[in-house]
C-alpha cells in the first residue's frame, strides 16, 4: 500500500500468474513469457506450478486460486499473442503501456531494442512492480540454481520509464510530457486489461489525452470487454465467494465493437482489426468453443493514419 492508502492491483498479480502457467505448453512458437514467473513471490508461484502440473489442490481456498490461475492462463495466451504480434508488426520508436501492472514486454521482446518504453500505472502498482524487479534481480532463476549467484533481469528495450498516473484523477498528458515522451514521434500505445475497470467518462478522457499526443503513423492496441450476462454472473459469484484477486476491483465499463470503433474514430483512430479472444484462441490451435471470458474479451488494433493515407 502506498501513501495514498491504495494497494497495488491484485488483478495484475493474477495476470502475471496466468502467463507462466501457460508458458511453453500452449501455442508454442507464438506465445512465450519466461520473465513473468520471476516477478512472482514464492506463495504466488504455488498455484502456477499446480496448473502447469495439472494437479488441482485440496481445499476450497487453494482450489479457488488454482481455478483462477488456470482460467487466466487461457485468456492470457490469445491476448498476449495478439498484442505482441501487433507490436512486432510496427516496431515502434516509442511504446506507452497504459495500466502496465506487471507487464514484461520491455524485458522479453527483443524487437524493442530500439524502443523507449513508458510504463504508466497507479503509483501503488508501480511501487510494487519496482520492488518485485529488485527482488528478481537478487533471486536465482529456479530452485535447481540454489547456491548459485543470482541472475539479473536485463531490459530488452532501449529504456523503461516508470510514469505514475491515477487515471481517475491525474493528467496523463502532463505526466508523459514530464517523463520525456515526444508527441511528434509515432507511438505504439498498449491499453491492456484496463478499460473494464474505468468508467465510460474515464475511458473517453484517457483517449482524449492519448490522441493529443499521437502523431500520424501511431498505433493503439486496446483490450476491452463486451457486455455478457454470463460473464457478469461469473464475476458476481467471484465477488460473493471472496476471491482476493478480483473482488475489490469491479468492472465499470463494457463496450460493443461498434461503440468502441466509433469512440476511436472520434479521436482520429481507424480500426484495422478487432477480434474476440475465442476466435484468436482457435487460430492458435485451441478449441473452437471456450469459456465466456474468451468470447467477451476483445483486442482491437487502430491506426492514426499518416497524412498520405
């Protein structure tokens, strides 16, 4: 918890658990995140190891954590692949990750070697991440390396700049200006796992601030949720049973694809692709049908056209 009294995001920890739970076993060759597990603390790795082994634990609490990580792993694979491949396609000079949480792209994507990265998130979450990075730099990579010197966590990007912002109160543009972001240079914006937790007005305000700093040739990759009665019931049940990872972080806005496209168009952004996670899972060799969260989650890629376009 930071000075404002707000705790770091627990959803960010769940997302960070979901990636290593699937690493190396799903969509091999297109999905990989060997870094995320190093940001997890010992107790947080336990359900990850259980999911990877396919051995559900005994007891309601442990089983609930297991199922949460297993479900998250299924969502993270198509979501991560869609965003990573959009970044590889544009190879940005500047990358801004909105609501970065425990994102690992600046540490694992070699394509960002000439990219300056701004990680934007609430101060409490950034404080937690920086502490985890420091811990990871001092920790051996695995139990088999006990007694060996710790291996650091090298940055794959050219630079990483932590930029604290509370999306409900702070001026995103001013924060980026102060952190050295250049609005005249094309930027790739990644907005993953944040939109549902903002109100409609906060989403619009964030887009307006983003558009004001978006040069022609920029790209926005946005992950959002569509309305779903089954998904709403599922999240309600999660809150009722008291799952610590998400019970205090409710969804506040859902968007249909047409509304999201219209909103982006208001700010000069043209949608070039918008796919639900279930369809993306199918292209990766997964089942054609899956859990509701895959059908209601989407990743859209939008471009700010160059003048010649």
